[in-house]
């Protein structure tokens, strides 16, 4: 359990994927370029067994905005997308039901 003050530190935002490609040498990793409205970022995510990169273009996703950058297979990942999973199904991206501006805060 974490307390509310700790949870308030997590910034969740809507992002739109505008570029996606498989990471060479990995079956699972996909490199995403995302728009957060006034800012663009790169995120590396382990969703490649479930999703084809070309099917992700234009999708709205939910990201952890203020997560410290991390290197995965030599590539910087600046944020983390949110996904859910059923046992054995792999990740299912969390998206928005309606179109919303990239960079919008999740409250």
C-alpha cells in the first residue's frame, strides 16, 4: 500500500503514437514516438508479441509522464505506457474511448 501523498506524485497523461517500430534483436520491444501536445518523447515498451507497430500509429495511450528515463537494449525510454493483462493474453493497451488532446492530464 502507498499513501495518497505518494500517489499524487505520479503524473498520468494522454499521448498519441505517431511512429512505431520493432527494436532490432527483440521480439517483445517496440520503440514508440509519442506526442504529448507541446512535447515529443520516445518510449520503449514490451508489447511486440501482442501488437504490430503499424497498427499503433494514431492511437491514444496513457503514459506515466514523470517516470525517470531508463535504457532498454541501449535505447532510452522516457516514460511508461499503461497496459493491463489477462493471464496468458499479454498486454492490452489502456486507451481513451474518445479523442482527446495529447498531453491532457489524467485526473
